[in-house]
C-alpha cells in the first residue's frame, strides 16, 4: 500500500494521489466558503464534508506512518509535519481553540508533495517548467495561507473591514504587490505581525525562485536541440552524450556539409 501512496506511474497510484489533491483543494474551498454568509443548512453540510475529509487525511497519515521504514525520520520530515498540522484537530477531538483553527489554512501546503518532479506530468518535468510551477504555487500559497490567517485574527475584532476571506485576500494581494491602497488594513497586533511575515516570506521566496528561472532561461539559450528518444527531453548541452534527465545515450545527428 505504501507503494501506491508515493507512486504516480501506475493508474492506481495516480488515482490515489489525484484524489488526495482534490480533497486538499476541496477542503480549502470549504474554508473560504464558510467565511461568507451562508445558510445554517449549508454550513452544517460543509462542516460534515470537512470532517469526513479530515478523517481521510488522518487515516492517510497513520497509514504512511505504519508503512514507513524509519518512523522517526517520517515523523520529522517536512511533508509529515505539514500533514500532522493539517489533521491536528482530528487528534484533539475538534476542540474549538483559536490557534488550532489557524492551522486549517496551512492545509493547502500539503500540495507541496506533488511538486516533486516524479509527481508531475511528463511535460512539466523539465527544470524550467518545474521552477515556473513552483513560483506560481508559492505565490498562491503565500496569498492563501496568510489571507486565511489574517482573516482568522482580524475578523472577530475588525469584521466591518475583514468581512470575508475575499477581503483578506484583497489586502494580501495589494500588500504583496506594494500597491497598498490603504482601504483595508489590520488593526490587531497579530494581524500586523502576520502582514510583516507575509512580506518577508514573499521577499525571501519569490526573488530566489525567479532568479533560478532566469538562470535556467539563460542556460537554455545556449542549449541545442538533441531529442532524447526515451524521455522526450528536447534541449541538451552541445557536448552532451547522455540525457541529463534519464541518462539515456543521445543519438546526435551529424549534419553533412555539401
């Protein structure tokens, strides 16, 4: 069973990982919807669905722990810590504690697992595509997570300004883009601290990844078209004899001079 939790090549492995990805996205959508004014019946239904998803995540975590060869290393790995934070309410019985409610916005970070090259479709396994995908996800994750956290701490005391998640997301975007209209601002110490952390996180992560992408683009400009017949990678260094992606020997076409 542990093979299928990590595998992305077989239909069963792809199906399991696709289901987990969709559940992560669904749980995130539920969090956002619950910040709006909805009927009690719909809210109860969403809570029931979210509880079911939480149970599935908890079972998945326990299954991964049971299958892990080195359980100590598994518990303290990055992905496992993110998974544990996401399912923490399940282990404490859904106790309504403020700091526990904050953790639910971190569940979107579980998608980091699927940004590994082995878990991406074939056309995204090239280095430049992978870097671009990570940049887009990093931007989305920063805005989503910090918007949720800021909403969670600001809404109880500043509900007229931060009425819904969309207000918090609007604030995060105008702040991250340095536009700063000033029409939506946090008033609590926690909200201001999270705003500072959001800016520092963006400054630390985005330029670094964009720099990697620029270096990759410059490097690609010096590569030549030598297609690999095994994995399909098209660009290689002029003096390359083997594919840098899969290691297959390259068959170079020698142009005849007339």
